[in-house]
C-alpha cells in the first residue's frame, strides 16, 4: 500500500485498515500528535475527523446507516457525477453509494504528500453505472491528515472516454457545530446564489455574513477560495479552503424538513451545517484524456 507519507514502519502504523460491524473496510489515519480521520470504502466517505484531544469535528446522525445501498448521513459524502436532482441520476449521483478500492499505485501529486499521512482510493464505473451514465472515468480520491491536524481531500477525475463529458460535484461536508444559532458563515458576502427552496432561482447575497434562523439550501456561485464558519459557543472557527471548486453549497434542513428525513435524529439539525466545496452551478467538462482536480482543506482555529 502506498501511504504517501513514506514507507517506514512508523508511517505504516499511522494508516490502519479495519472493518466496521457490517464488514466494510475503514481506513483510519492518525497523525503523530493523535488527531485522526476515518474513511469508509463505502462511498469513499470520510466519516470522522478528530482533533488530538479526541473532539469530533464532523457531524454524523445518530440514525445514520453505515451499509449499502444507503449513503451515510454525515461526514463528507461525495456527490458525483450529479449534485442533487440536477439530472437523470439518483440524488447526488452514484459515487457515495459505491464500494471504492484502495489505490495501491496512485499517480504522484506534486508537493502534496510531505509530512502528511494519506490514503488513496479509486472508483471506476461498473457496467451498471455505464448503462445510466455512459462515460468512462477514473476517480482518484486522496485523503490526508497533516501534522497539525488539517484534513485534506483531493479528487482527481480523468476522462478515459472517447468523448467529452460533464459532471457536477460536491464534497458534502457535514460540520459539527455547537448549535446552529451560534454560528456565522463568512466569505459568501455579495455573491449570487441559486436557491433550492425557490426552484433554483438566482439571488444576490445581501448580508455581511450568514446566520441561520430557518432552512437553507443554496449554491453560492464563484466564491473565493476560503470561507469560515465561526462557532461562538465553541470559540472555534472552521476554515475551509478550496481549489478547483468554484461553488459553495450551504445546507441545513431545519426542524420540519429534518423530521421527514428518516436517518436524521430529533433536533440534530441544530448540531450540523453543511458547507461544501462544489462545482454545481459551474459544472466541469472534460475532454478525452483530460483530468480535473478539486481540493478541499479543512482546519480549525481558536476564535473569540
Ligand atoms: O438527503 P440527501 O440526498 O443526502 O441530500 C441532502 C441535501 O443535500 C444538498 O444539500 C441538497 O442541496 C439538499 O437539497 C439535500 O436535501
């Protein structure tokens, strides 16, 4: 296995493959200070990201189901090749419901492995996938934990088809927060967004920063490459950096909608906010042989 953090025994201990209670492979990354990240091969989905004090930073529903054919409610589901219902495929595309494999020999990525503990996963379309989305691709996902506890996800999608294809994409990131009334989202001021609650109509953000008092389901277009989620109660800020991902999806189902989602626990909507690095309003088109890279980096910093 290529651990990308070096081949020493020390680094091997930092990447462990175990099985969950359904027999699905889980990859646990640990940094030398004790922070960790867990990635399931079901969906290639990051399920957990913890600080060196063991504090969980990603939300997972108490009612989450961790086995196919359902995607897991929480962590960082991968929406590909379709986001939401914007196309003919199942909601959010098929990638989050597929079994990924560990990529033993990934093509190198420039300057992205030093000092990190990483795992490389691979998804290729099955014959059934090709029937509903007839485009051959290789999807490589690299998940890394840095020495200072940052979580980095890098998606590389290559067109190995004879013809161009287009797709939309999101790292559907469920952040764990103290309470939705305590958070503020900065970095989306003055941007245009598509509002899923108004038939995807386009509006312009007017506020200085976003606070939340009701359901929100928006795609902010062409955002800058950094947004921040300030959690006043935890006195902690999530910093979200992205590259190759033009849009930001913001979602919280609020009370009424969350009650109709079977794998959402009571009142749990208060403890989560999805803030995704995405290419949704700006889908990606790849010509034969071309590759697209999307990078998401999550970190936390103390705040007042
Ligand atoms: O329930 P899921 O299929 O996981 O989707 C959860 C949510 O994902 C995105 O945020 C969409 O914009 C929402 O409309 C959707 O409700």
